[in-house]
C-alpha cells in the first residue's frame, strides 16, 4: 500500500512540475537568469521531496510550488514596470570591454576572472582580446561580443553580392509519416507529393526518413533511412 502511495504521489508531483514549467515558459529551458535558476531549482527540489515523503500531506507541497510560481510571475510583472527592481531581481548587463579597453572593476563585479573571460571569448570564436571592441556580460551568464572593424567577418553585402531572400523549408514527411497540416499550409495535395516522390524514385513511405519542401524552388528533397 505504501509503495502504491509513493507511486501515485510521484506521478502527481511530475504532473504538477510539468504544468508549472509550461506556465513559466521556455525560459526555463534556455540559459537561465539568476531568479529563474532560484525558482526552478526550488520547485524541482520540492517536487522531488513530495514524491518520496508520505508523512506530509501532498497538497502542502503543491501549495509550496504554487507560491514559487506566483512569486516568479509577480517578479516578472514588477520587473517589466520598474527598471530598478528588474536590476535587483534579474541583474543588469555589465560592460567588460569598452572600445577595446578592459574594465577590470566590472570584471570583478561579474565574479569572473581573466581566464574565464578569455574562455568565454574563445567560445564566441575570438581568440585574441585585441580583436574585441565591446564585450558585455549578459544576465544569463553569456557574453555578447562586438568585434573591431578589422576582425568583423566579411558578408555578402560588403562585396555587393545580392543573395536570394532566405525562406524556411517545410517538412512534408517525417520518419515515413505524411504531415497533412504541412501540406495544407503549403497549398499542396497528397497526390502532388506522391507524384514528386515518384520523380525522386521514392516509392515506399517506410523507406523515407525526411522529405523537405523548398518554397522558392517549389521542389522537395528526399532523405532515405538507408
């Protein structure tokens, strides 16, 4: 009986955690700001304790997670209205390099040392700090880098090269299954797709891993499982 109770409460805590994560949004899946990290880890540990503790009523834990959720929503709303409170709860970006000069005091405020800064720069593909005009330490723990003019990558616009406007492709078939709504969005029929597959020597859906539709070319690309 005790085992069934633990299984039931664990399933309930999982469902509650999933629902709260959905409400909080995808920011919990990306690089977290400080307050998001605190709320996320608190709710997670509460849900884990709820699944194993049978001596405390489960709704006490649900109330606790609800309070964390409410506080997160409240802080988000307040931060949108008040700039100073946003800086307090979520932190503010720090300029670490300004016009090529290292701002050591800001580096200390960021709790980074020189080696950590250099490592973050290398992750952004800047191996020489002399190539950086501005570097900003963001609230999610990442850096944004604006290179000096001599280190800026050459793009097609610099060479007066005109390129076609990029468009998103649409997946018509994934793992052998036809995506009907994708066909409707593209204004194509299943008969049109099957005819195109024949042109590509693709006769069996079960052999197809992916079919990609290029809007500009009005054509498909077929990727087989083998």
